[in-house]
């Protein structure tokens, strides 16, 4: 059962990375320090004092920066690859009971994939908000994304199976929306 819960937790955290890159890292650092989450041995650095401080500062900066219209769009260009990398790392950090090749394979496909899908969806939502309102509604969109990141992290930590089900459902919905937009843009 432990490998399954680790996968559920990892995929949930990866999805949260699609909304905000550093919120899940800060939460995992705190959760691992308190004993709520056990990390793979090569990821214990996440619980170190310097890592905790760095994640806390980065989280505050990220949350504040996303509240500034137009800056949030620029951040999306950096956050897109960063979210995928973060999703892979956090997934791999929680899937500790599997063979390393299987752990990293799952982390790359499931963690990186789901983080990329949610990051793509949030970037499109913000772009739509920017085009539709000239950026005036972007702080509201960003606040909703930040709240969703926190909610997904909490679900992943305390109800990992529920988080996995919701993430898969949300991922399918987001992927379909992305494909519809791409088809509309192509025609």
C-alpha cells in the first residue's frame, strides 16, 4: 500500500506545481520535517534549514509576483518548464518504496505530465484574462490559482487517494480544453 500512497501523494503534489511551483515544496519541507511525509533518501535535503528558508522566501515572492498584471504573464514563461521539473522532483521524492528506475519513470511521466497540463491550463486562463480584461482580472485569477495550489497540496498530504482522483479528473478536463483551444487556433 505504501508505494500506491506515495504515487498518489507525488501526483497530487505535481499537480499543485502546475498552479504554483514553490507552494508544494514549502509544504513538503514542513510535512517531512514534522514526520507527516517520508521522503526518498536522496531527497532529505528538502528538509534542511536552508531549503526551508529558500522555499519560504520563494513562495512569498511567487505569490506576490503573480498578483501583478503582466508580470504574471512573464512568470508563466519561466514557470512552465519549472513546474514540470518541480512535478518530476516532488513525485520522485515521495515514491520511495519502488525501484529507482520505476520511481523516476513514474515521476517523469505522471509527475511531469500532470504538472505540465495544469501549468498549461493556468497560463491559458491568465492569457484569456489578460486579453479579455486588459489584465485587470489577473490578480483574481492568480489568487484562485494560489488557493487551488494550497487546496491540492492539503488534499495530497491528508487524502492522497482523493487527491489523485480529483487530479486525474481535472487533468483530463484541462487536457481536453487545451486540445480544443489548439484546434480552434489552428483553424
